[in-house]
C-alpha cells in the first residue's frame, strides 16, 4: 500500500501543477535530444544482406517496401530456441498495430531474428502478430549490428553490447536499428539503440509509470522477471476468486 499523503482537491492541484512544470522541462529536453539524434552522421551500408522471408529471399533494400525509412526490431530468437524472448515479445505486442501508422509517415518497420523462418512463422501465428518478420540466420546482420555474439566473443569476456558500454552474457541481445534509403537506392545506417535506450519504445511501461505502483519491479530477481509471453499469464488472485469466474 503506497503511503502517499491524502489531501484536498485544491491541494492536489497545486502539487500537480508543480509536477507539470517538471514534466514540461522533460518534454523540452526530449525534443532537444530528438533533434540531436536526427542530426547524427550516417554510415553507408556496404554489405549485401539477404534475408529469408515468407515470399523468399529479400535484400535489406527490399525491406523498405519503397519507403525511405526502415526501423528494424532486433527480436531475440536464436536458431536453437523454441520461442522468442519473452521481453522482446513484450515490445512486439506494443508495436504490432503501429505498422500502418508508421507507413503513413514513409517508414517501414520489421522484425529480424536469427532463428529459421519456419520457427518465426509458427511463433508469429501463435502470438497473432501480422508484422513482417525476417530470418537473418544465413548472414551476419545480427552480429554486425551488435545484437548477436559468437561463442568466441563471449568467451573473451569483452564488453560488446550497447557500443561496448554494457556487459551482456548471452548470445542474443535486444536492440533497434534505423536505416535510410535514398532515391538512388543507397542504404545508410542512421541510428541504433540498446538496453535502457529501448525503454521509450514500450508504451505499456509508460502507462505503468503513470500509476501509483509504477512498474512495481522492486525486489524481483531482475526487473523483467514478471513478464510472460502474452498467452502465458495466469489469472490474478482477484480474478481467480471472483464468484463469476
């Protein structure tokens, strides 16, 4: 039970307006950060990456579908896994219905994983997802963009994740990468984010941030220990004890 003070409506408005001033400061800082992000230099993509998709082999340029911008969700699913990462799936549930809205702003969004296409397709059907999901199992895309690591890299103990700033002990890691394609068809890598940089793309977390309990992850073995695949949540105790249940 939170121990917040209980006050009159008038007192609450005063406190809320004081917090609103801080929210406005954050909004302006976020806008400055977005401007800085858009002004970052680009890197020309020299490799000819080819992915396995439902319609056959496709290049990185094909993934744009004629648009100039491409957002790639690096969805953790190693070739020998039976399911995608539950945390990455949490993000995927959130962007599943955004795809048409992004397309309206000249932006295509896809997911890419190293697992074979057959596994991706089966899991996609299980989750009810409709976004394009490609397999990079036959190329070096995941390794080049910092979300997959070889046994040799892991054995060396080198910090490779998040531009070498964040230790990560697994073969697969989460991330988002952004690309731009010009009129000549040249593709550029413009941005990538990892670790807590992914936080702002999870709308469910930000809804929880509005509530008194917040994300309520204190005391867990690790913050996202509570997350499950959408079809694996158990009914809450309140629901289970309901006489209409």
